[in-house]
C-alpha cells in the first residue's frame, strides 16, 4: 500500500484518493454490519475523550490505518440514522465535487438541479403549483428547520417593517403552540423579536395537542389591542413531543384575516405526506406563505437536508440579498437566474441537491412510500404491544411512526417518577435508546420508529426489554434506578 | 452486480452500500484525473438543465449506473476546490456515521472530539489560551462565516440589550470597512439591526485597504453623539477583494475604549497563520472577543467548515440556548458538558469535527504548512510573471496567495473596460476562471491560488493565456469581447 505511506504529500492524488476512500467505505460498511452489537447509548463520563487524545495536533502525518483504529463505533452511542446508501452516495458526490454554488454563475448545474429537485419533491407532496418554480414560487435546500424559519421570519419581518418602519421591530409578535419546536423561539430571538413578543399558546388533550385557531385569533386581537403587530404564525405537521398536527386550513384563515405570515413546519411528518393516505395532513397548505420539511428526518437522506418552499421568492431576495462587486456577473444581472445565496443565511453552500436527486432516483417514489409505510407498520406493531399489556397505556393517538406511551401510575402524581425510572432502566441497559416528553402535564415515553436499520425483531425485542424493566420498576423502583 | 439490481429495496444494506460506494469513489477519482480536460467555466444558458430532467420524480428506482451517467463533470464549470483526500474521508465518516450531535448526551464523542479539535486548531494558530477550552474559552464548528458572525453578533447584542433594554435594538451600530465581507452586513440585518446603522468605513490605497483605527474611533464618537450605541466591530485578516489585513491591535484598543465587541474574520488568511512567518498578522488577537477562520477555504478541508472561537462561551449560551422538555437530560443539567446546539443557529448539527480531525492527523501540521507555502510560492511566481511584463501591474501588494493585477490603461478612465474585456476573454476561453474586484475605484483582476490541484505548470499556462488575450484586447478590443 505504497500510496498510504506518509512521507509523501499529495493531498488529492487520484490513486491514493481511491484506495483510502475504499478503506473508509469498508470501515463504514463494517460499522453498519455490527451496529447492533454496540450499546445504543454511550456509557461514558464527561471529558472521557480528553484522555484518549493528545492536546495538540500531530506535527507529522499519520497513516489512515492508525486514524481508523482510533475510530471505534463504540464512540457513537446515539445512532439516529435516517440514512441510506443513496443518501451516502449523494453526499459523497457533493463532497467529492466540492461545488461552492453560491450563485448561478458559480455553478449552473448545482443551481438548476436544486430548482428541479425542489419541484420534484414539491410535486411528491402535492404542494399547490404556487410553491413550485413552474408556478411562480420556488424551493431551496437548507441544512435545518431553524435556518428555514429564520429566512422566512426575516422575509416576513422586513416586508412588514418596510411599511411601518424599522423602529417597530419591538412590536412584532410571533405565534406558535406549546408543542411547536423550540427552534421557532430561537429563530424569533435571533431575528431581533423580543422574547416577550413570543406567544406559546397552550394545547390540550381534548384536541390532541393541536393549536386551536380560536386561541390564535384571540391572542392576535389581544396583541393588537395592546399596540403590537402580529407578524408570523407557525403551524406544525407532526410535533416533536407527540406527532400532533395543527389544523392548517383553519389557521390559514386566521392568518389571512390578520395579514400574518403562515409558515408550516412539517420537518418530521412532511415526509409521510408523499403517501396519498397521509397527504390530508397538508390540506390547507395553499393558505401558507412558506413550508419546510426535512428529508434527513424521515426520507432516507443523510444529514443535513431541509426543504423550504415559498410562494414569493422575491421576499427572500429583498431580505437576504447582497451584491458586492466581487460577486457581480452578467447572469445575475439578467435576472433570469436564481442566486441561492439570496435565499439563505450563508453565502457559501454545499451541493445538497445532488444528494436529494440521488436519493429520489435510486429509490424512486415507490420505494420511498414503501419505506414510510414500513415504519408506520412497525409503529402500529409497537402500539399493539402496548395496548395488549394492561399495565401500559398509549397516551396520545399515534398518527405517524411515533408512539407515546407510559406505565399507568396507581396515582397520577406518581406517573413522572415511575416512567422516568422505566426510561432510565431501558436506556441504562445500553440495548435501546428512547427519550421522553411532557404533554398536558403528563410525562410520556416516546418510541420513535425511523432508524433505517430497524426491523420487526428490533421492535419486538424493545418491547420485551420494556416489559422486563417495567416489572423491575413496578416491584422495586430503587433497584431499577441503580442500573442507570 | 446483483446488489445493484433495482427491484429490491434495502436502503442501507452493507453489501450494496460497499459496492455502490466504491463505484462512486471510482467516479470521483476519474473526475479528479480528468478535471483539466473540462472547461473551467460552464458555457451554458439559464435553464439548460430543465431540458435534461423529467419534471417529476421517478416513480421506480433507477440503477446507480444510470444516475452516474447523467452526472458528467462537464456540469461543474466552477471548481474551486480546497479539497483533499483526507477532507473527503472525514466527510465520508461524518456522513456514514450520520451522528446528530446537538447536545453532549446525543453524542459524547462528537461533542468532545469537537472541543479537542478546536483546541488543536487554536494552538496551531497560537491563539491566546483565553480562546481555548483549556483556558476558559472555547471553539465550535459552523458551516460558514455568516453563521459564525450571526452568533457572535447575537451574543454581543443580547449582552448589551440586557443592560439597556430591548427597545434600544434600533440604536445599535455595527462597524466594518468597505472591504469587509458582505456577510457582515447581511448578518447585521438578519439579527435586527437597521441597515442605516451599518457603517462601511472607506479604505484607501494609502494604507493598503486596511481599516483605519482613527476612522473607527471618529465614527463611534459621532454615533454616540447622535444617541446611538456602538456594538460590534469586525476586523478582517485577508479581505476578499485584495487580501488586506486590518490592524488588529490598534482596532482592539479602540474596541476596548468604546466597550465594543471585536470579532476577527480570518476566513481566508487565518489558515496561513499556522505558519510562523504569517502569524504576525494575528498580533492583537488577544484583544478580540471572537475570531473565525474557514478551513474549507485554504486548509484542505472539503466544504463546509468554519472554526469560531470565543473567550466567554457563556454569552453564546445566554443568547442561543433553548431547553425544551424533550431535550432535558442529567448530563446537560450537571453543567459539566457542552451542548453545542447552544453555540450555533440550528439544533441539529453534523459531525464536522471528525473531518477536521482526519485532515489534521492525515496531513500533520508539517504538511499543512507545506501546502500553504506551496500556494504562496505559486502566487509569488505569478506575481513575478506580472511584474516582468510592462503592460501589466500588480495593483495591491500580495500578502498571501492572491495576486491583484491589471493591464495598465493608457488613460485611467479606460482601466475598467480594458480589464473587464481581458477577464471576459480569459474566462470565455473555458481554460481558466478568475474573478474581479473594485478597490479604491480601480477594477482589478484577482488571481487566487488555492485549488488543491494547481501546480506550477497551471500557473504558467494561465499567465500565457492572459498574455495572449491581452494582446488581442489591446489590439482589437471588439474581437476579444466577441469571444465571450
């Protein structure tokens, strides 16, 4: 393996590139083969890695073998992979070609492929044509929902401040529910909206933790009465805690009445809406100004990838464009092309479109739907396990591939302790990893199906493990706790 | 090639993963082998790709061979690659492991490796200990300078508004020079600072386009006199247009006197400062609050990667943290660990640290310095070519690997047309791609050395091409123009 010797220096020699890359491919394939053998949650203490690493960078190069040897999969306790071979291949192409497509002229292919792919995915979700390039709107790939919301918020903010004056920025109000992802609050604060102007409206069991349009209307009226300016409403399709779905159509009408920007965050459950039987969750999307969903969550696309569509792309450009001399070019000035730098936060951008493009082509819509349905069926199976055991209950109706359940407490006040002990016992075993949430004051355990490698047997084993640990927790809570 | 058949569906099967990944490795290696044969700038018209793609996603999966066949390197006109095999391998590991390390508990390894690597790079740059974890500060990996500046700006903004009240957000002022990257203006606007409160202070030939500390002081005094609040000063080490370096130490004293946050944007030239002979450009860094540099620009790290250090990490957390119930965990509550989600914009994050870690280990500091020095030597060679030809002049003194030059116009008024024609003729040939800038009113052509595959013969050929096109442009400007 002469090309791996480390006294030469050729940072991008095609021969050693090929040889070393294949070593890493084998390393990762081995990792996938053996991933079940490793504990799911790292059993390490803070600072553990400091003891394994020198505190300064090596002066001389090291051979790849040495570097990979240090890279035990044991290091990665938490493996939440909505990954696929196609997603990996797409990412390899993105990285290998290393295109920096901030504007059209920098990479016409990266720009145009992104537009094409965004129309493809938009059509897969049956978005109204007004969100597609072919219908006057358009889409862009971001890394995360937070970036997508920041850009939408900034566009909404600047459109309103243009009319009422920038000094009114402290009057703008943003609305979501207590189930909306925390990213909305973070984004609002980042774009300069006072935290006191963020409304986290309460939801309840009675309507499955969906945002109530009447509550939104009332909150907006109250804010207007107080001299504030309602700006932005975020509705969620598939909340993080419980998979709740906000009523888009009714919220859309409220947003319209108050001239408020409606954004739909379909980060998680948007992927399911490529299946006709789930598409109704997006009914009302035509009333929104923007919508985002994350293929990296549930559409076999490796991190990171967030799709964002908008009906009026001009509003992104108005808010986010910069035109320094060193980026001027005749293509941009012709206004016939898209410069994606003006649709996002950063100037530089990775060629994520090629990843989505490979994922879609390699799987086809057919298999992508199959993948969603398989996960939903696994979740149904888990839900059935829970329902059959009278010690347990499914707390929130399952809509997608997330099951929210708990051990029934003898008295309501004991529910949190009982179930947090159960969760610690399960995670402490190292054989599975789940997380919790609190909805309507109730502590629930979340079983989120969606890891690409999960099969029926894993779901059944998980349930068996939960039952075993439940027995311990119910009998001798102290014992189970000590395992953690 | 049974595993490539497309009537089965196994999105992450280790055998087909390995087989298909190696096909892509070969594809990318071929691309590197042949990259010289392709035109450097795409000669395509807006919308060209629409005609090559179906307007909806395929329903059935396609074999990888078909997908790669569509993927001609001809599509990628602009190849600005500070890539390396090690950077690619690191990115493969990041993608293959698909770690989503938003907080410590989600991936202790990703979190701790990032802290270790940030201290490594900090020491390579000889940053003061106050920027390292080992000295009470710390570093984080972002995707771009814009994100790094947004987080620094938000931290600075919230620290000040905490004292003077959020309604004063419209009084905050941000300072840079007319050479500062446009990202500062974009970031300022994004965090809610009025565009009228952005100061782009003029620079001039007389001090090599560096920001003048006296001008900053005067601007701040004037703003205070007008009831405004100076907030943030951005100094640049290696500007985009001409590679200028702002005087950090003097600016640091001004920032201190006005209690203003000083950020250093060393996106481009920071990489050079790992070499002792360039380190003096960072003198004064000890007076800054934060500093960023991009290994993806000049340190053999594939896109994307921006290092950001801060002396008081608590200020990031104060400004950016969210703590929803579903992310609560005992590790975070112990305050003994870093949750990087509170040091950046998004919640989710890729495992970029493993990429930097592989790049540093595989090359060693020794070869990284060799790489910088090679590029600088190539730039010196190009500069010498320019200096020897009396028709040309080097307009701005070269500091790093960027040479700013032009054809001397007979009359100053003709300089822009003459040189923009020359640039169009060179780029129009498809054999090379350069960009322009305007500094001190003068149109310059930028020859930026830094692509990993650039060798002496490429620099010499480029110069020959420039001379040929110059001859045409000087004799018959009309003819050369038509070539574009």
